[in-house]
C-alpha cells in the first residue's frame, strides 16, 4: 500500500456509503419487501407499500434497519474503494500505462468480493431488521442474539454463495464502467491548468447511473435469491442446495420474469444511491488529497 494514501480512499468510501444509503433508505426497504414477498397484499404497488409501512410504524419506519445499514455500508464501501485502488496498483506494478477495461473489471470484482466477505453477517442482520415488524427486535444486538439462538451461526452466512457469485460481475462492471466513462469524459474535456482532473458533479452522477444500471442488470437474479435466503422465508431457504432450490421455486411459480421481481424499486434505490456515493467519494477523496490510480 502507498503510505498515507490508502486511508484517504478508506475514509472517503466510508463517508460516501453512509450518505448515499441514508438518502435512499426508504426505497431500499421497499425493494427488500418486493424481493422477499413479491407484489402481494399490502405491497401490491409502491404507493400501497409506502402507506403500509407508515401505517405500521410511522414515518420513522421508512428508515427501519438503516442504523445497521450504515454500520454495514461504511466499512463495506471503505474497503471496496480502498481495495479497488490497491488491486489496480498491484496490476500496474511500476508501469505508468493506463489499465485496460478488463483489468478494471478484475480489480472491481476483487474489491467487491473482499468487501462483501468482510461484512456479510451484518448484511444478514440488516435484511432481518429491514423486514421486521414493530417489537420483533429491540435492536441490532438483540436481533443478532435471537438469530443465533434460533438458527445457529450458519444463519449469518445464509445466501453467501449467490451473493459472492453476484457481487463479482456487479462490482467489477460497476467500478470499471464508472471509471472508464469518467476518464473518457476527462480525455475529451481536458481540465484547465491548475484545476485538476475533477469532472462536474452532474457528469459524475451520470457516470454512476450508467455504471450502476450495467452492474445491476448483470447480477440481479442472484441478488434476489440472496435476499430471500437471508430473510429465511419458506422451507426452500433451508434446503441443502438452497440457491438452486430458491431459483427453481421462483421460476416454477412466477416464470423467468420472477427472477427480476422488485427490479423497478431496486433501480429507484440503487441508481441514485450509487450515483450519490460516487459524487461524495470523489469530493471527500479530493478534499483529503487522494487520487485514483
């Protein structure tokens, strides 16, 4: 690691994750409900889902599970951005050349896998807290103890396999497409002398939106399966080959389109979340004196 540089990416990534997830927490909760339960009953439409959550727990319930989300996303984003830069440095070695797109995809996939593996138990707790009803859990530690007592330690890694299979293409494509688009813009719009290589916030938002959509489309079915396994809904979630069992069950009941259930709310949450994350990351990183490889 480059002395004095890696921590800047770590801090910038952590702050970016907290800001972006808090801003989009209500949409994240709706997405989770759609993925787990589908468009049934009180979540038949987005409006009904909002109304149901507010009726059940008030407006504050729209941010239910966000405390755990922040505890999860801060280290996840920090490790992801820091790992991405360090892996790129390893790939480049002493060379000053530009990385190929496939090398950025490889670096992004590695960063995504490393960050997800580090925080996965918190991902499971976050999903349970997001889906909980009023009074079901008293807080993060109560939820963790209750899950452990009732389901054992393995419950904290339920859905890990599809999550890892999904995060490799998602993180790889997301980070690589974002950086490629940003560098493409800078190359065609050279900054004035002394102003650095910082594109406008709207350009960063646009790059983040495109990269997020590309990454989401490539990995959404596995993300859906992961969420259902984390929620521990139905007997198939406990099957020996749970990932395949859940996918087969979804296709049997809903057809192949069922694998993309909740993708609308997911885009509504993920696209602005990722875009905000990149904008905050770029500004904080630059304020701390860091730069991308």
